[in-house]
C-alpha cells in the first residue's frame, strides 16, 4: 500500500478548503491528486455551526477529521444525527504524529468528539 499523504499535507489542503469552501471541488487531493475532495461539517445545531469537520477524498477515501471545528460560511453542514442525506463514506482517517503504522488503528472519524 502506498505511504499516502501526511496529516500535515492534508491539513494544508484543509486550510485552503476552510478559507474557501466553494473551491473544494477544484482542490487536488494531497494523496491521489484527484479533484474529488469533500468537506462537510457535522454540527449539533445550525446556529453556532460548531461540530466536527469531515474532509476526505471521494477517489481514494483518505482524509482527516477536525474536532470542535466551526463551519465557515458556505461550507456544507449536516446536523448531527441526521447525516443520512450527506453520505460521508467510511474513509481512512489520517492522524497527526503517527510515524509508523504498526498497531495503530485508524479512527473512523465519525465518533462524536469528547467535550
Ligand atoms: Zn485522493
């Protein structure tokens, strides 16, 4: 299996996506270079738009998960518990500070973060 992009590279792409959510479809995946990135925020209520961000690539199903993120204006938002219409795939979450893969189980990215 390919080594894949690091969390830092994913975060760089996320920073671009966060700054300009409308540009996400044009961004290149840090891993496979496909223009298939998706950014969805799963929030507890639609007013404060606070929740976690799911940022992934539809082509290679890699991505990162951002806990306690505030959805920027223009970003796709789904209400927690009502994500059926959003179809966030079970993608492989790239974690920070993981130098080796031995014994490290990837997070699903779908668990509600501890508060
Ligand atoms: Zn990809």
